[in-house]
C-alpha cells in the first residue's frame, strides 16, 4: 500500500530503525528494491528525482510504482520526490501521485548556488501548505551538502558553483534547524554533515573531521519531532569498484560513508537514508562482468538480470543493517 513519509518515519522513530530511500529510474531498480523488501519484510521508500521522471517519462514511472504496489500488497511503500528544485516540481509530483515531496530550498532553482535562509524558509513553507492539504509529506533541507575535505558545495564533482564555504557554513546548525522547522512545518529535514552526492565523496576513509556523525544528536535534540534525513549516504563498496575496474571501467580511488557510521547516525536520530550511487555501481559492475564473460551474449536481459541481482544484494544488506527487517 502507498503510505506517506510521515506515517512510515513515525513508525521508524517509535521502533528505533532507519529506512533506506533508494533512487529509482527504471523497472530493474524497482524490481531489485521490492524483491529485497519482500525477502526481509521491510518497508520501502522509492524516490525519484526530476531527472528520473524525465528519463522514464512521468506516466511510465508512475505505472511502474503502481505495479510494484500491486505485486507486493503487504509491503508499505512511500513514493517520494527527491530534490524538488521548486514548488512547481513538487506540485507536479503531487499530481502524479507521490505521497511525499522534497522541497530542496537550500539551493536556488539552478540547483547549484546556495539560497538565502529566508528564501529557503518561504519556499519550503509554501510547499508544506500545499502538500499537507492533500496528505502529502514534505522534506526540507538546511545546510549545504558538500565535502568538508575540499569545502566545495553542491556538485557531484566537488567543484560546486558556490565555490568554497567554511567548515561551519557547510554543516546544519541545531538552533537554525529549530527555527526552520517551526517556520515551515516540514515532516523531515535533510541535514548537512559532510556527505555529498555521487561516487567521489572522500579521498580517504572518513574520520570525524570530515564526516560529522557526532553533530546529529544535537540536531535531533533541537527538532525531536522532525525526522532527520542523511543524503549522499552511499557506502561506495570497494569490492564493486574493484569489479568495475577489473572489467574495463575507469573509476578512481574513492571512499563513501561506511555502513557502521550510518548505523551510528540512526542511533542518533536519522530515519531516512538516501542511496543512489551504490545501486548504480552494483548494476554497472554486474553488467560489465556479464558482457565481458559472455561476449557472444546479445540478449540484454542477461546483463539486466545480473544487475537486478547485484542491486538486490545491496538493498537487502542496507535493510538489514538499518533495522528494517520484519518492520513491514
Ligand atoms: O540527488 C541526486 C540523486 O542521486 C539523483 O540523481 O538527478 O541523476 O537522477 P539524478
Ligand atoms: P548517493 O549519491 O550517496 O547515493 O546519494 C543519493 C542522494 O542523496 C539522493 O538524494
Ligand atoms: Na529526498
Ligand atoms: Zn540527495
């Protein structure tokens, strides 16, 4: 059944677990997540970016998710708009049947330059009024996702248009979080603690100076009724990087967010954990391996089945690690 993010994360908070929110763009990704959820009896957050709706086509994406819900009637599913860049994107998602939207007002509509705090409050409060009127949940974002190693905010390649920000500018401030929640009414709040999107998060295994898991408890204490969200939470498993390289991929040395650090975050109050890159890496590794090992094969289903199995493995591992097993 389709449920709202608020319903699911209230349950997660009551029972002390976190829920992975996996990005979806196509049937194979949805298959892998739903199979993993069914095998572990876990609740599901499927999230789609504006780019995903454009890639699949709005109606295709909607019907794929409806098919998942029909196929797995006993698994609760949240359909969430990831990183809505404007109220218009959020309203489109609501009309398309999403049960949750993210209004990312931390950046201007170009999705690159940091927005002013007051603009973020206003645009997020506007979306809350609209969404809550029809039972849809809202996630806001406060602080700039980005690397504490380089001081670069925004973009995946680590050279955000925003240029360099100071260490403190990049992290979510607990006092500001309390004001933001009071003025907007968000159900969930994405926080900045040093993570960034994509495969290139850290040039070494992260330590406390570049991954601020220790800040989460203070933010949670400031906004105890708002569910905290960690973006950029792929772990970038070294074994998948090695497999991609083994079969001809060109991918540099890089490190993600260790699963045990995410688990520490969940113990401090994180309830939603955004993961896209790990599924991309697993699927790419499996497809490269299939094509390399079976050069005569030209049925794409062979590679896509391997990709689905690989992504399913990642999803099952995250459901188990985050405490979702048996919660559906
Ligand atoms: O936040 C970024 C997500 O990984 C979605 O990425 O815009 O390429 O679909 P995308
Ligand atoms: P990753 O790139 O670490 O998977 O993060 C995804 C994300 O935060 C989507 O909003
Ligand atoms: Na999101
Ligand atoms: Zn994100």
